[in-house]
């Protein structure tokens, strides 16, 4: 990594100080009192050295689009939809809540049992009367199938053994990390697997399932990203899950992140490339100018020949 040219700038950002903070409390703008500007022979680097994140976000909610369960009793029966209240559940609490809602919604007075196997990390659902077949519809994208350990599809209880989930229980529903993004700080050094394109991520923070507490992110060696821009006037912060469009709802919980901006020499290879491109551009313009002069001279000669051949008694100086 290129050597530093001057001291770092340490920036601490608290969510409650941001302007244009969204209703979920995960996105906003920090406007600098004084612009950060790199000299001609410098590049700006940025890294997130620490963060304090509240585990205030909910794993089951309408915001996360995973709070529905649809089922029908008997073949061709009416499809019933139950809505799980927004909350931060472990698997046992989720089982208890879903059971109570299904029992209350059963058109045939059935009761259901949800059993979690910690050894296999799977879920088994049984019915008090499997003669009346119960069908679970996990086809839509707003269901709790992943927290319960099911793949997308339909599953039917036809016997006393019930149905067992066909994938591991994922109580986080795939939201096991949060990503700190800086959309206003452009770079071409980070590639995101979801798109294969350059990304605005500066940190990935694993989520520790300790609800209603804070967890601290302090990497032993933070990733330092070189920016393509020479000046920073403001910093936009956006905290999401892996999908950039899936923003974190902190439910008004406050977070803090600490950034370091460094000034480094433009790497030698990049200076060579810059000089090569500059010389190449100059030579290209010189060649273009020379070609234009030659074209104009050629055109003038052809015009003179035309006048000589077609206009009599006319003196034309070449």
C-alpha cells in the first residue's frame, strides 16, 4: 500500500446526528463542516475501524416480508392466512406463537404441535387429527418458511408423523450480517457477489443474536478502500442486509460508526499509467491536427486543379 502523505482524518458518525434520516433509522447524510480534499498526487482511502450497533431490529416482521403463514384443512379447503406479530423471536418462541395462532384459526378445531430438533436443526409439525389433511402453502415470498426450515413449496400433513422441514431452521431468515455502505464515496475496489459489480460496502458485520443489546464491531485489521474521488463534501451512510434494497429497521435504535480517511501517494504504477495515458492523448491530438492540415492541403490542391482546368484566362497562384 502506498505511503501516507499526511495525518489521517478520524470521523465519528452517530445516527441521531444525520440529516435526512429515514424512518427505519438506517440511512442518512453527514455533512462535513470542512471539505476533505486530496492534492493532485494523492488518493483518498477510507475504512470503518469500529461500530456500535443495537440489536433492536426484528427478525420476523412485515418490514422483512416474512410474517405470514397460509394453511388449509382438508383437500380443497379454504386457505387461511395468519399474521405473526412483529418481533424478535427465537425458534421456541416462534413455535409457541405460530401454534397458538393456528389453533385459534382452525376451522375444524384442530390443534398443532411444533417441535424443534436442536441436533438436526429441523422443525416437525403434527396435527391432532391427520385424517383431516393440513396443507401448508409456502409458495409466496412473505412467509415464515425459512425461519421454520422449509423450502418454497407446499407441504401436507397426511399422518401422525406430520411433516419435517427439508432445510435447516434459519431464525434470522438469511439476515445474519449487516453491511455498512457509503453510497457517496465511490470506489472500484469492492465487488459484491449478488451483482458481480463494484459495490459501496465498506464493512460486513456479523449479527450476534442477543436481542435488545448492543454489539461492538472492532476488526483487528479493517479493510481500507481507495476512493476514485478527490474530494469529500458529505458522507451518506446506508446500513442494509446483504441485499442493498433490504434496509435494516432499527426501530429507532441509535448506532455509531467510526471512519478513518487517509491521504496516500498515488501508486507508482498508476502514475506511470496516468503519464502514459496523458502522453497517448497528446500524441493522438497532434496526429489528428496533422491529418487535418494534410486534408486541408489536399483539398486546396484539388480545388486549384479544378479551376485550372475549367476556368480560362484566370491566373491562379499555387
